[in-house]
């Protein structure tokens, strides 16, 4: 398929889900804030850099594109997960390890809990219903923040000691009866791992009935059945109104309005594409961070490493080791220049949204020089350490540092640990050899 095919199509500038197909087979499924802009981006000249050779291979093989509009980006996120689960497209599974996908799970407890579980820790027999996979962990967490005020639910964090009142005030958990809140917390207060006794439900007959409706509607939402939810809520609202329970009817009306006007600004910032060359696509949010560190002892057995943090999670399968070849003394900046130069030749690895250097202005300047040489536009920060090698400052773009400080420090810590381990291994081999 080529860009000429795209010009013949009238793809809308609306949120939704798209699929690349070969004959009757679906090769790849993705979501978009703007279907028109997202599909168009697959035919840019730098696609191999922004998405790698496997996605380029997919666009070459595909012979058609289909799409489905949604009312919101949030619904596109959910529809994408449902379609990936149904069709298991070849290039979705190749793009990311299935074990790093996220799932929304409903427990079998009498008082159902709603949990987000990563694929590697998923035990299907523990849950009554599982939705996913969701490829982007950050976006799923943002999505849950949008859904939860509409349909409050219980998770493990909300029932920890002293948390439930706070969550209740925020409107994120159901309004448990005051007289029984202590009993409720006693049963569920140990991380939510204990099963709820069968007799427990009778103490919350009123609130539990409403909570069960929340859970039912949540499941319908994750099944893409928003129209069914609104129909059910309208019937419920009319029933409360007929009973002159106007306060409850008003609450239902607010839910219907929220569903029809989903505020998914947090999800508008799509990050399916990573940062490309200068002038290319710039992401609104950083999803992939690469950190670099150098280790040696007086310039001997010098090594460098690269670690990867993706969506706030370590990605150990993509860590890389480098034996320094161009430096014979304790030249950390020279070694960093070599490592970055060698790494950036591997465009098949994709590119990071942010580079983290272990060090100060000297390391950051070297990294900038290498990035400029390869004509990439990637922001760089440096983690400055104290005499105990503990972080004391981060230099670079203040906005990036403020938002991603936690991930920056995690990436840097992983790089230091990985570099020391690799150096010790090489040093021991040299001693034995």
C-alpha cells in the first residue's frame, strides 16, 4: 500500500479505531484521536525511525484500511483493546511483548473489586471478568481516572487502612453506610486479598445494590455498550423520579450527562508514535526513556549500558551492554559519546522520547552533540550525584523534569545498577583470564 491509496479515502478527522488489512486478515489495530492524521502518519518518510521495520513491513503488505469512529478517545481506547483481544493481529503482538500489556480485572469477591493487572502477573482463575489487553499502561491509568467518578468502584488501594474515607470524599468509592464502615474496612482492610464472607452483603443491602449496578455498567462500558448503559440509567432515573426520590434521580442524570460528555483531555495526548528526526512528529507525552551510564576502575575494563523505562515500567528485555573500544583512560564523556553513537545507528530499536545521562553539564553537552550529529530531536537531562553517588539535582528541561522526575530517577538508578554489575562481571573475567 502507498500514499496514493490514502488520497482516495475519506478518512474522518475524529477519534476511533483503525485496522490495516491484507485480504480478509487484520494485520494491525490502533486507536487515534484523529483517524485522518494517525493513518496519514504511517506513510511519512521517517516511519522506520518512528515505529521500526516491523511496522514499515506491515504498511507495505497491507492492501486496505478500515476504521470505526467513536464518540471519544476513551471509547477508542476500549474498542482497540476489545478488537486486539478478538483478532490477535500479528503486528500488534510483534510490536510489544504480550506480558507487558495491561488488563482490567473484576474479582470474584462478593463485593467486587476492580484491578489493573499487568499480563505477567495475571492469574485468570482469580477473576470473574477480564478486559484487555491495553497496550499503553499510562493511557489506561488515565482512562480509569476518567471512568471512576462516573461509576465509583473499589480497588485494593482504596481499602487500605485509613484510605476508604478519603476515597469516599473524592467520590471514587461507593458510599458505604456510616454505621457499617468499620466492619467493611475490617473485612477488606488487608489489601483486599481476603474473600468477603457470604453473610456480609446483608449489612449493605442498599449501598451494595447500587454498587452492583455500578459494576454491571462498568462491564458494559468495557464491552463498548455505552448506549445500553444510558438506556438503563434513563429507566433507573425515571423510577427514582416516580418514587419522588429526586436526589437519586438527579445523581443518575449527572451520570448520563458525564457519559455523553466524556472529558478525556488526558487521553487526547496520544503517544503511539515516538519522537522522530528534527521536524518530525513530537509526542505530547514521553513514553520511552533511555538512561546511560559508564562504569570502570581507573579507566580499566570500561563499559557502558543503556536501560529503558517505558510507561513508567522497566523494560529489561531492551537493556543493552557496550564494551568501550575507543577510550584507554578514565574518560567518561568520551565513553558516553561512543555508546550513544553506537546506539543511534540501531534505528531498528526505535528511538527514545527522552535520554537520561548520569552526570552533569559535560555529559549532557556530549549527548546533545551526538544527537545533533545524527539529526535527531530528543530532549536530554542529566542526573547530578553527590559524594555518596546519590541524586542531588536533575538538569535539563524543567517541565519535563517536573512531570517525569520519578521515571528519570528510576531509569538512572537502573542504569547505575546495570553498569556496576556489568563492569564487575568483565573485571572478574579479566582477572581469571
